[in-house]
């Protein structure tokens, strides 16, 4: 039987996942859409022929209509449903960030470890992007010697309304922290965030762009340019410098067009297209793993560890100093 997935949160990401599950993912069906805004949930459900609509997570849980949950509400609404899902033994793909702070994420990690079964996957979809996987393989193979530095660029056309300095770290740079952990297989031990010249397109009081430096356990330095009001489209690039080579990912789209005296490639409009294939791969693999009774993607620990880097980043925004990332001991469960 196909996996009955309830999508909780019918906003930008939730509605994209409903479409994905309804039209592109095999061996799964959307059994319910949940949103406090019933009209919004109904519209998304109607579009994809989803039979159930609920206004609250508790109603969904009581209904017994879901074998698994895709949690796509904003991060500040994650902790409570995650704890309830652990208690109910229901697997969940939780959009990033796992929670808003490392203390809450640690509570989730500890509850999952105590329950003794991995149920949570965190929505770090870049781990399923072909370029990210190829770069990780290049690092592991050692074909260009040791990896020395990572340079990340992350540009959005515009920040969503109310996107603060803190959210720039917690919602956007969180992906880069996860990517650095994914590429290197190491934890990040310290973070520094600096602000400088500010774009006239940044909302009042927001420092955009920002420069983030992260250092891993073994000393590798990674730098990130985060620019959320970049106006040019959606661009996410990484350049990795090795002892005898450089690997770039994300810079080239499939097509380069030369015409009328100009030559170039197109720029994505948003993350839905830039990472469209990665989201599809992420959700298909999640569905297949859940049907086998497993989770095989980024874990609650990965969500917690990236969140701890974000907390250090936000502290550094305020102090300008290099801030150490303090991680609780990793439960054996996640090894
Ligand atoms: C958004 O929430 C995402 O997760 C995107 O991947 C990221 O590029 C964007 O900056 C965030 O706001």
C-alpha cells in the first residue's frame, strides 16, 4: 500500500511538497493537509485531490489518517509536534530549521534517543543535490589532495517580509552549516559573522549581505557570503579549494545560450527550481526508507548541530567575535 503522508503547513514549502507528493513521488499519497488557515489548506488540498483537511496538528493525530508526516510549518512551530510524533511513533520529515534554538533541538534529540527509534529526518535537501554529492565524493576520493577551504555564496532575490538578521542565520545560513558538515564529515567548532556595507535594498535595520566564517574540528576554514536581497535571482554556489585543484558546484545550468551578441545561462528564480530535483530525491528516498521502517537522511542530530552553529552565529552578529560552538555529547544512538 502507498504511504499516507500528511503535510502540515500549507505555505510556500508545504504546498510545493503537496504537489510533489501528489504528482512526482511514487509509493506515497497525500492523505491530509493541515493549516491553521483552513481556506489555505483547503485550496492546496483541492488542487491535489487530498481527502482530508485539518486546522490543527492534534486533530490530524487523532484522525489516524497519516502513516507519516511532512512538517512544513515555520521552525518556531516544530518542537511540540515533533515531541508528539516521537511519542506516537510516527516518522516525520521536518523542514529546516529543526527548532529555533539548540536547547529545543536537544530536547527533541534526547526524546528521540530515549524512545529508541529514529523517526526524524531534517529537510536539508541540498544533501540530495547531484552537485553536493559529487563534491562530497571528490573530497572523499582525495583525487585533488586534501580539501583546504570552502567558499559558499548564497543569494536570494529578496528576503520574505520580516526577515531579520537573526533569521538570515537561522533560516538561510543554516543550510551552509549543514553543507559544511556534510562535505567534511566534521563538526564545526567556531563561527564568526561580520557585517559591512549594507545594500540599499535591505529592509530597515537588516544587515545584508553578511560574511560568515566557520572552522571545522580539524581547522578547515569555510566562508559564506549570504545576501538575501540580492535582486538578481536565486544563486547558491560552492567552490572547494584542494591542494591540487578546485571544484565548483551550482554555477552552471544545463544550457548556455549565445545570441544577439551575448552569451550566458539563466539564473533560477527560487529554491523550488534550483533544488527541485534535490527535493524530489529527498522526498522519494524518505518515502522508501519509511516504508522499510527506516530513516536514512539527515537526522535530528544534524538539525541540532546546525542549530548550535546558528546560535553561535547570532551571538557573533552581536559581539563580532569568534564564537565557539558548544555541542552536547552525541548520543550513541546517532552513530
Ligand atoms: C529558505 O527558508 C530556504 O530554506 C532556502 O533554501 C534559502 O535559500 C532561503 O534563504 C531561506 O529563506
